[in-house]
């Protein structure tokens, strides 16, 4: 190593690793160590600042001699916290209130690092994803160590089992919740096919049925996640009847889904006045699959001209243009489009700001993109119910990042029966 080499900015623990036996450690390992040490210092500093703010808030609490009653009292025993930056050792500052009366004493509780917290939120969100990817219960610790870059304590197989039991209870309670206070203006429905971690070969034809809704405030909510059989009518009827029996009696204005006949037949039985909108993403894929690859780019543009048209009249003109251009050469593709003309253009009778949300089941597609497991089963079958619970947990996490509907203020007008033509609300003369 050259003379004069310095380690400015490197922590002593990293320097020692670099200098040990004259060997240079892998730069990636050094970087991981610096990141972990930096994260530990930032978290420790945030805890100190939180305690100082608490002490300042209660600085007026003094005894007869003018001495503060709420003071620092050292630190609690160190504890390990598993975070996305690795496993960090943290010392929680301790606060003491010396007030003579126990009833007047205040107690400090950190909002950054609550008592008994051992894992950050990002790690809790990662665990169900690892399970669905086929990581066995006994291998979670090794998998987390590879991700966080360091040893992970407190992640034994028993810990994972207890977590799964807790998630199962959460799912069961959520699946039985009262829906009488809810009202949704839109539904999105889709079936997520999963050929992974199922108990036997017969179950491989099952799928997860997902139902989402848009509230009067424009927020998207997860309504139901259940397992079904090939998106059959009976499975969807059971799902819709269940949410209706739990209080969701007011019918949504519009339901969005792909062409799976099972859902639409069930919808007409349970919510007969709800209008239908076919998903343009699924429809486009079905049409293009019936055409040669050489033609698909131009055909895709022609399809986009339909659903991107500013008015229903313009959409119908583009619709007829596609049928005229491709109908003779590719009759199956043309028929695939033609048979759903009305339900493909339903969105024109709703606020224009909502169109981007109504033309596709993307809210469900994007949520389940990482767990749409259509490939072969992973090694080691697992419980079908547990897999369902894991998907629920991932969807629950994803729902916190769902975008609010554009133009959500128009939802009240829809509930009041106002009419929209080409996305514009009609004002009575």
C-alpha cells in the first residue's frame, strides 16, 4: 500500500478491515458498512433530538427549588433493529420524571422507535414477498442476511410462523368486516392466476379473485381477496354476494374488468344495474394475439385511436375504421373487437378526469405485477390459505400508495344522478 494513503471519512471499524493483514476488503462490503454506520448514527441522532424536544416541552415542570423534574436518565439497554440498511444496534435514551406524585408524572415513549420494535416496516413488507417467491420458513434468516448485508438475529423459523399466524388472523378479521358504511362509485375486478405454492395438482387451476373500489372521496380501496376456480361465475357470485350481505347494498355506477364471462354473469345477478366497462389493456392484447406480429404495431396504433378519442362519436369512427381496414384479412381479430363495442365505450358517460382510471384494470394489474405467478410451482408446496394471506398482505401494503382518482369532486355528482356526455357534466336547462 502506498505511503501517505489516508482513510479520511472512513469509520475506524472499516479502516481496520482494510488494513488487516495488508489486504483490501471488497469495496461493496466497505460501502455496506459505511451505509449501516451512517444509518445507525442518523437514527441515534434522531432519537436524541426527540428526547431533547420532550424535555424542552416539560421544562416548566420544576420543584420548589427551581430544579427540573423531567430529566435525562441515561440509556436503556442496547437493542438490535433490523432495517433496510441492515441490522443496527441502537441505544434508546431514558427519561425520568422526579415528581413526588405518581399521578403527575409524564412518561416518554418514542414515536421513532416504539417499545419492542425489532423490524422496520420495509422488512415486514418484504417477508410475505419472500414467502410467495418460494423461500421456505427456515431460510428466511439467510435470505434477509443477503438482502441487508449483515447477520439478522430474531428471525428464527418460530418467529416467521408466529408472524404468519398473526397475518392470518388479520386477514380473517378483514374478510368479515362490516361494509354497511361503504359506498363505491366504481369496481375493478380481476383474477390473478397462481401456479405456485399450492397443495396439490388439482389446485393449480385456481386463481385469486380481487375486487377493488373507488370511494366517494376518490380513494381506491381493496374490497375483497379470495380464492376461486378459474374465475368461474359461481366463484365471482359467491364473492359479490358476500360483500353485499356484509352491507355493500348500494350498487356501484360502473365495473371495470377483462372479458372473463364469470365476473360479468355474476355482476348481473348481484348488482344488475351496474354498468360494464371492458378493460382496453386486456382487449388490445386479445386482438393483437389474433394478428401476425408484422401487423401488430400498426394495429396497436389503430386500437389506441379508438380509446384515446375525445368523444364517443370519434371513437366509433375509429372503431369502424379498424374493422374496415383489418376485417377482411383478420376476421377473428375484428370480431374480437366488434362483439364488445358498447361495453368498451361505456367510460364516455363518466367524468373525463376518470377515463384514465376506467379504461383498464391497471390498479389491480400494477399491484399484483410482482406476484402474478403464472410460472411453474416453486420447490416445496405450501398452504393455499397461507399463500392467499401473503397476497392480501402485499395488496394491503400496496394500497397505501394507490393514487386518488383525478377529478374526485365529480363523484358526488354521479351519486346525485347527474348525466355526463363525452366526459362533460350536463347542466339542466
